[in-house]
């Protein structure tokens, strides 16, 4: 493909991605994979170049663009070497009209920048949310030792603050590694791995992962429990929850039971668990502002109304979780968001309405205190963005 054809392909993909963001459709990676699947003529170098153009444009443009062309024109303004690709050739984009719309560069939509600033994130912290994320894996101690695994993978480096984490070269194909096929490793951000440390599950305990999804944190909890005890992994998303059993089998974990919940009926379906859990983990649905490095188009999806719905959902899930914890047990609340409305503010509201609960410091040496919890950011802590709080039921 010519540079012009690559530019037009990037424009076409940006149109699809922007439309999906407005309509809460598929993620950018999914759209790109589907697009290439029907265009076999694009070679590996073409695909790489097109993908890079698409993601550079997404990271550059804060407000949802009016079109893919407007987004790529913004990239051409900051990377003048791209302008000759707008040459009007048969497979390339039309020549540039000085009067046509050009998307505005920025970290995020203006309303969201204001929310980030109110939540204590300065310009440097905000800019770091759009840098490229590292590739981290968690070593499954049920099957392997981190040092032994590191010796098998070229370029693997320990992550000092997360004892089971290794950071790999970004182009590593983890699913092709023998250690992956043997169930010795899982892809998981080092910050996310700290959740198991914050929860401090012990052998023989009963743990409920209330928003388990595909089970990454569930498996980390099982490894921390040395495979002894019981974990009930729940979610309302059947497709995501169905990924957990085969992952658990590969990891050699046999203490996990899954339970699919119906939205709005979660409390009734968990009545047999009332007051039984030593630990309940709530990895709540959220805006994902802490994961923009991996999903930069998520900035285009978020609206004030959608954020309000996330906050309401988090409050609902926390209420369900509180009833499941035994006296003396703990509730670990985590969101991959850096907004106080979803983090510190959410926990403050919970504690104000639940006098029988107290906050306890998460037991890991990372992050900065934020309200009753701890916050980690890409700039300050070299992790995805997270807020974590540990709450203990007194009676």
C-alpha cells in the first residue's frame, strides 16, 4: 500500500471508531481487527503503519472528532510529514482544503479535564494517561517462581513493587510463550496485581469476587490463597464470566465457583452468602480513566450522564457487597478510575451511610493516599490508574 492508501485506511477506521464511541459500540482494537480481516491485501507492514496512525490520532485528539479525516488532519498538523499523503490519488485522501474542519488536540473533552483537575491531577499526570502502557505479566506461584520464569523470557524484568510481576518487551507475544501454555503466567498490569496484596486473603478463607469479569483478579486471589479455601466469582456478563473456568483450569486452580447474576436481582441470588465472606472484592464498573493508555478512545465514549450512571452502579454494588461480609471481614473496593466521584468520594459516601464500617490502609507500599484509600497513576507509580480502598466491618 502507498502512504496515501494507508492514510485513507486510517481515516476510514477513525470514522468507524468515532461512530462506535458515540454509540457505545465495539472497542477500537475489535474494530481494527475486523477491518483487517476483510482486507487480506494489507500486509503486516501496512497493518502496523495504519494501526500506528490510528492510535496516534486517537491519543492526540481529546474531543470526539467530527470525522476520521478531521482527526487525521490534526495529526498531520503536528506531523507535517503526513501532509503529502493527502494527494487526491485514487486510493488516497483528497487534497487538504484550508477551510475544512480539523480536530482539536487535547488530553480529553473539556468537561472531563475539569473533573480530572478537581480530582487532583495536574497537566503532567493527565498527559501521562495517554502514554504507551507497558506489558506486565503475573507469575502464577501455584506453578512457577518469578525468577525462574524471568530467566525463560528474553527481556523480562522484575517489577519491584509487585512481587509476582514481570515487565516484558512490548512486542512480546505472550500467548505464544511456553510458560503461558503451561499456566505459569497471566497478562496483568502490575498495579492490578496489588489488589491481591491489598485484600490479603489467607489459606482457607471464603472470598467473593463480586464483579469478576474474565477472572484476572480472581486467579490472583486464588494464588495468594495457595489454592486453599473457596472463591465465588460473580458477574452479570455471561460472555466474560465464561472465560474464567478454562483460565482457572490452565492455572491449576480448583477453588473457584462461578455464579452468573441477573442485573437488579443480585441480592436475591446471593442471599445464601449473606454475612459469610471473609473478603469481598468489588472491582466495580467504572469510567476507565486510569486505562486510557490501553484504550485511548474511551475518552470519546464518556459523557457526564454516563459517569453518573457508573457512580450509581458502584453505589449499588457496594451496598450488595456490604451484606455479604462477616463481622471482622473486609471489603476491598477498586476502580480503574482516577476521578474522585468514583474513588475517594464513593468510599466517603459509603462510610457515612455505614457506621459499622471503618477504613483500613491497603497493605502495599505503593500509591498516594486519597481520601480513605490509595490512588496509583501512570506518571507517579508506573501502573495503570487505580483507586483502592479496604473497608472492615466492625460488627
